């Protein structure tokens, strides 16, 4: 443990100038003793014209700002303070704001008192007049990242024989450059310390066996921080017997405590070390004052008349820590001695977060249902609960603040087997907190998407050999996003099948007529459920649409001017049936470039009723071949020349109308017919 004592005083002056007027000086004084709890704030001063400054605290090497209780106007000035003894200060004489930076070697408990003078401009605006002073303190508290806080030097008790010397070796690692100095020692011994911190003690010639002594050592570290420690010494005779030669109380009595007493490190739990030997009435026991000051903030101590020492932690103590209490024993005859009472923290102090047990049962619930977990807990009253992270997108997580009950719903359409660990934070009445994980797992959803959706394909689809056909499913209601259709994607044995994973459309192509296919498709829904269907297709013979040879047309009489139906002899663009002026275009007969299925006039997009236009092998028998086709009536193409219908192909214009009608119906096949007309001498 660290014992120390020193007293210093600082005095500073500063000349401040405001509007050409001299301002009085200020003083920092009464830098007091440096034990952790000995520091006392300066006696409260009366505010000066409403101005006061707070007493503040700072750790070694750190800086603190001190502001007055109210904002100053330009009629006021405040005294300043100079740096001294490792302390550095800044000040603003107009605002009264100070900063104080403690030296790195400042010790907890050290306090500096600053006396601030307040001056005010007189009524004539010619002079600053001191209207009062205010005292305030800066106190050093525990903390600071310096060597004195991160290293510790100790010594075992030293027994030295009369008229001889003995050396106590330093215990504890220290950084290179550490120095040692003896600050105080008992009067009846001599003591020296070497550069390694080893202390050599020699009793005075008249110091007899049984005498006890101490050496108070200062350790100064390279960063200028320092600490104090004590070496306990007992004098023995030449045989090593420490019994005094004289018959004194300190020789007759030998108070004793157990070598070590187990200390409960929890705050507020007292532990007593029993003194087991007889002592005379009136014997006094006390913790060595400097040590008592060091520990006062964390430990409360007391003795009874017999010397039993009771220790009560004020805050949780770290486990497996040894604490040695140096005890001054003063007997009725005024003889005295020092002994150590040792405690060991075997039960580390715990915060509420460490003492409390909270167990969350795992949550297992259908993927489409909420799940709950209520903790099993011995948490103290006032404990609160909250989610210790932001809920992921799509999740619903509710935590009851008082009970800690967690209710969780996974994102919509989650599958079975989804797992998550949900962090729940418990905050306890003493301010400590701890996070707990709740394991969440989904099982198969209660309301399965596979059961809620109907997926159908056509009973059977005929696919012409050599061509491809796409078979599209119907899903009722519409498949949710993320649904996958898993089917074959292969080109094997003359059969090519591909499956669109997103839409379920199956494309089939084969040249093997008569092949019957049964295609398995598995629909995987986002919730992990599946549905299996089979798609049937049959490979059929290809359909031919070659028209029969038309009969030799009769030579028309004077066909040179058939009302000029927009040059019917030049069907140069039979693939664009959008213009009604072209007699070859019966109002967009739906895909005219593919005349492979002219036998199916049932589709309303095909020009289905020009008196059997689906039979191009008989081009001489269309109904009303002399009427122009009307773009609004797909099923009734007509010829704009309107020759007498009773003439039955007696004119060249009528024949051309028939041929062009067929050409329009056949789409791409019409090019072949046109070439045939040219090659067979049809008039143009």
C-alpha cells in the first residue's frame, strides 16, 4: 500500500492590465497533504458580488476548467495565477475562467487552494477596486496513467540482530531509472537504500532485542510520479530471539491474529480477524494513520478492546488480493509495537450483474408464428431489460422492460431451420449491466405456402417435332417473391428441356415423333415448403401447310385499271400487315410469318372466316374474293375492285385478289406463292 506525506505552498502574482488600469495580484496557497482522503475543500467563501467558483477534482497529469457562477461584464476583472511546483494554470482576467493542470506526480488527496480577487471599476471609471476574494480548491483524486499507479514496491518484515546489519530486498518490478530515498525512519536505527531499492538497517548500540522500527521510503519513477512504502523492522538478540531484554509489556504480551483471514469482497459485507492472545486491559489498537488514510475510501476498519479487527469493503474488491494492515499496539506502560494483520480477498466482490443469474429458455416456433422466452431470474427489483442491438430488417422483436420477456417474429415467409441469437441487455440497480443471448429457431411454418398455392400446368402439350414449345404454369394465388421452380435443364437423347427457375416456364424441343414426356417440377417456396407437379408433353408430327397448285387462271379482259387498289401487283412487304390499303393484309392475322398452323382458325387473332381461309390448297373458293379486307373485321377480308361475284375468277384482278388474300393469310409462305405466280407467267 502507498503511504506518503508532504506539505508545500505556492504563491503567485500576476499583473493584469484592463483599460490601462492596474489589477491586484492573486495567490494560490495551502497546497495540503497528499493522502487519498485527507484532502479537504477550502472553507466556503461568501460570493463576491454574486461571483463564486466551485471546488473541483482532477487526476494526476490531467486538466480541469473552473468557471465562475455567473458571466462577468466588462466592469469586472479577476486576478490570475502563475505555474508553480509542477502545476500549470491558465486564466482569463475578464471572464474569471481558470484551468488547472495537475503534475503527473500529483498524489491522490493533494489539494491546492486558489484565492481569487475580484475587482470592479469605480464609478468614475478611473480605477479598479478590489471588492472581495473567493477561495476555491482543486483536489487530486485516484487515477492517472503514471508509474506510481501501475507499479508497487513492497518489503518483507526484516529481523536484524543487535549491533549487526540486515538488508531487506525490494519486491516488485519497476522501470529503469526508478530512484529511492528514505524519507523517515525510527530514531533508534540507521538505514540506507541502494540504487536497486534494497534497504540496509543497523540498530543503534543501545537498541535491544524486541524493539521494533520502521523505514519510510519514497520511490520516484522515471515519469516523476512517486509513492511511499514502509519497511517493518524488529530487533533480535544474537540468537535471533526477538524477546526484549527488559520486562516490558511489549515483551510480556504478543497479540496475534491468524496468518490470513478470508475477506468477503462484496461491498457492505463485514469480516473480522480475531486477535487470539491475552493483552492487558487498556491496550490500544489502531491502523497506522497513513495507511488508514490510504484505504479510507475503499475500506472501513474498526477494533474492539481485545484487538479484533473488522474490515468492511465500501466497494467490490478484486478477488485473490492480499491486504496487510499495519497495526500500532500501545500498551498501558506506553511501550508499543507494530504488527501486521493480513486479509485475503477470497471471494471477489461482485456487482449485481455478477451476482444475478438470468437464464433465457431457447425459442423454437413455427416460422410464421411469434415465439416467446420468459427469463428465469433472481434479478433484484429495479432491473430493466432491453434489446442490445438494432433489430434486423423484417424481424419483430419486443422486450418487456420489467420482466425481460422476449417476443420474436421472424421475417415473412422465413423457412424452417432459421436460427438467430438475440442479445438482451439487463441493467441492474447498482448501474452495472450484462448482455444475455436468446437462441431462436424456426420450425416448419404453421400455414405453409405450399398448401396455400395451387400450381397447375396444361394436362398435356403437343410439341411439333423439330420445334420448341414453352409450357407456362398457373399459380393461384400469385407466387410470392423468392419462389423457385426446380426442373430439368438438359439436352439428352434427342430431347432438350429447360426450366425457368423464376417463372416455372418449361421449354421442350425434340425431333422424336411420338415421344411422351413426363417432366417433374418441384416448386420451392420462400418458407422452405415445397410442392411437386408433373408436366406432360407429346412430340407430334410437324404440320405442313403447302398449298395445292392453283388452276390456270382465265385471261382477264382489260385488267389494266382495277380501281388501283394501291398497286396490288406489288406485295413487296407482306410481313407488315398494318396498312389496310394492301389487299394482302387481312388486318394483322397474328404472326403471319409462321404459316405452320393454318388449320386452327379458332384463335380470334387469326383471320378465321374468309370462307375457309385455313385451306390454302383451294384458293379458288374464297367467299367474296373481290372485296377489300377491312382492318376492323379480321374474319371478312374483301376485294376493293368488286368485280361481279358471278364471274368466278373470270378476270385477272379477281385472281390476283384471291392469290393476295391467300398470301396475306399465309404470311411468310406468301413469298413462295408470289414467286410461283411470276414463274408461271401470271400477269403483273
